[in-house]
C-alpha cells in the first residue's frame, strides 16, 4: 500500500508566499551604510529568490578563514595519524589538496571536518562583518540574529559525500521554519564554477511559498532530496528554463532564501572547493532547529552598542546537541564515527538506506 505524503511529519500543503516574495521586502534603511546593495538587487532577491554579489569581500576578510581551515585540517590529520589511521600527515600539500590526500587514506575525513562543532574566530568575524550585516538588514530589517546552523563545505574532488542534491533548506528544519525568512550567504573561498561544483538554483522556485515533499536519504549520504517532478508539480518550477548555474568568483557570494530549491554540482576539478554558508533571521521568530540550540544576536535596534556573545554561542556544539537529543552519550561514540544521523531524517520518507539512516534507526529503537 502506498503511503500518502501527508503521513510524514515534514509534509504541509500550507503556503506562505507573503513571507518570501516581494511583499516581504522590508522598508530600506534611510541611512546609507557601507556595503549596502542597490535597491534593484534587493528587489531581485525577493523576486528571484537569490542574487549573486561579486567583489563584495576584500581578500583580507577571507584569507583568515582559509588559515583557520588549514588549522582544522591539520587537527584532523594529527588525530588520524596519532590513531594510526593514516601513514603520513601530508603537510606538503596546502589548502586546495591536503584534505583530498587525507580522504584517500581515510575515507570520511571530510565528514570529520564537517563534524567539528566550534566556530573559528575568522568565521565569527566574517559572519558578523559590518558590511555584510548591512546587507542582511536590507533583507530582514535592523534586528538580526545568526542562525545556529552554519556549515563549512569541503567539496573534495569526485566525492559523493560532498554532492548535495536538490533541496530546500527548510527541509532540514522543523515545520516552524516554513514561514520564517532565513537568508543564507554562500561564500566560496576559491573561484567557484561549474567544474569545481558551484551552486545551481531554481530561479523563482520560492514563489508559491510552499515546501516540497522531500525524501531521505540521497545515495550514501545524510542529505534529504527533492525530486524534480515535485519541484515541477508542487513548486511550479519550469525544469527546462528556471534552473540556473551560479558561478561566483573569490570575493563574491550568493544570497538566497531558505525555501528556494538549490543543489551543489559535482567537483570534477583537481582542487577542493571550500565554501561557508552562514544564515540569519529576525530574533523574534523560531529557528526551527528542534530546540537544540539558539542563535547568536548580532544586531539590536534597541541596543546599537550590542556586543556579540560568542562565548555563549560556542559553548554548545550543535552536532553534540543533536546526538544528545537522540540519547547518544559522548562516551558511546567513537572520535572517528562517520555517521550523521539527525532529526531531519524523521521528517521524510526513507527511500534509501545507508550507514547514516541505519544509525538513525538504531537510535530510534533505543529511544
């Protein structure tokens, strides 16, 4: 017997176009501030669901992120080497290749990078960059909180775990997020293009204000996926005309909302395509992160001298909080555990089983 989609917790036929389309555009600031985009670009964000902003960041704003990434990779290499899981540290390889070498000797090294839960200082500085927040203010208004879900993407060449299928970001969060504008800045730390795996976005795919029926999980990964047929039928996307590849040079970014369907293309180059995705929303609205972690307040119209409380934000590792919520004690999990179970798996139909979904089912049985 076929299971109806409405039987899955993530399903809804509600529509909230007013939260994402042009009527959601806030009144633009009356005071000109550094970094602000032309109003025509802000309108495009609400009409198309995304914009590409080239030459926004200065090299000195991004280079520290690259240095902190090199430190993260070295930490993983040292742990693997000390545990006897790799034969060398590959220090002779740099930012664009070292993790690829680790991945070849210890498949899953990229997952260990993703599971590093703390946010390096350079990432904090980029996320709260004054010019960047001035743009975010144009999208959601003067009160801004950083969303608890942020990601460092290490897209090593020809690696399934780094190919993200079609999805809406809201498909990973609880249903409270379906009517909350959560802008994302996707910031590449290398020239991102079709060859090394830039984004592809379904232009105007947010216009219905609906969340499509996702499935879990794609291939051997923990990613939810959105079928093109669902994009066509429920979200009214023209698959032949609306899918746009979005190359972004180093120093630029893509800004998109949380219900626009998008995916990342395979990396068929020889270099790692590193990128960050950082999110914000209004502090009065729900994060949709299953009550696991709060965001970090970055701007308040009532307190123009607000100091960002990074210490409190960094006390909670969201990956550990996810596992604790599923009754996984730290002592029960290996330092080199490569599974990525998560609450989003409970939202959608399981159509493909792998080690990540098996781990989720094991935890569900235990609970």
